[in-house]
C-alpha cells in the first residue's frame, strides 16, 4: 500500500509542479520525490516475507526471509534444540518466536496485525512433538 501511495505522490505532484525558468528555482520539481521517498521506503520494507518450513525428514525448522523475492536471511534450528513455538505480543501486533532449549528465544516473523498466529503456533508445536527424534 505504501508503494502505491509513494508512486501516486510522485506522479501526481511531479506532473503538477511547473518547471520554473529561474535557475534558483529549478530544483522545485524534486519536491514531489522528497515527499514520496518515505512512502517508497516503507513500501519496500513492508515487502519482507518470511517462510517457515518444518521438515520431518531432516528434523530441521528453517526460516527464510526474502525482500522482493531475494533472500535476505536464513536460519535453521534442529528439532532437538527447539522447545516450542510461541506467539509474542508487541503493542497491538503479534509475531511468532521460537523458544530454544539452551539459547535465548529468537523471532521467527515480524510483527503484524494479521490473525491466525495461535493456530499456526499450535500446528507447528504439534508437528514438532510428533516428529522429534
């Protein structure tokens, strides 16, 4: 949504800002870009996606984060090191985190206001219990 707003601001304002003839005012056409840049940055940041995979064959919980389909980070946790998957609360947002046996807990997802975190955590915990070696 922020990307759409950013592009809209750039094109609508850029089109409507006249190009002055006076040399001191020639940079005024940059104003729409300066206004739109924060929206564009937020839009790109909001495109970070997290994919969590539990594999019974390998006994590994893997987490891969991508930004616009390009891998940003990945992490793997053997089932033997995972205590459980829990839902965290940050203000009005929810996120998933992994509670590890001998290490501090680590975030799996970013905070969001989407629903279904508890159901996902319950399903992942049931999978971990059924496939722990």
